[in-house]
C-alpha cells in the first residue's frame, strides 16, 4: 500500500478506535471525541479528494466554480454518506451505553 492509501486509512482507524472507546466507556467525553475524530477524518478525506484525487489545485485546471464543486460532490458523496452512518451508529452506541449504565 502506498502513502496515499495509508493516509486514507488512518482516519478510519482513528474513528473506529474512538468508537471502541465509546462502546467500552459510554462517557460523554468519548462521545464528543468520537464525533470530532470522525469529522476530522471526513475533512481529511475531503481535502485529499479535492486536492490530490481530482487535481483541482495541483493538477491541470479543468474546471472551476460550480462545475468544480459538482465534480467534487459527484465523487465525494459516498464518504459523506459513510460519515453520516458512522455518526448515527455512534449516537446509537452512546444512547445504549448510557441507558444500560444508568
């Protein structure tokens, strides 16, 4: 696996690690850290998708403005959907852990 692959896998590993911490402890701090780490991972994915994969900044400028945004969103909707699912799972785990520990 190349460096780009590792850079794309690190936010996923960090998010899953924080989700395991949330499942083990159920604390509000673990919940907030899980949400912040997953949001940071989404932003990192977005940065890599915008800059490197689509080549908008470093590559040849093939589109700009609304066309570039549409091109970005057409390739970035799946990580955003996965992030939304991860947030729903984190909220569910937090709710279950808070209910069972009380």
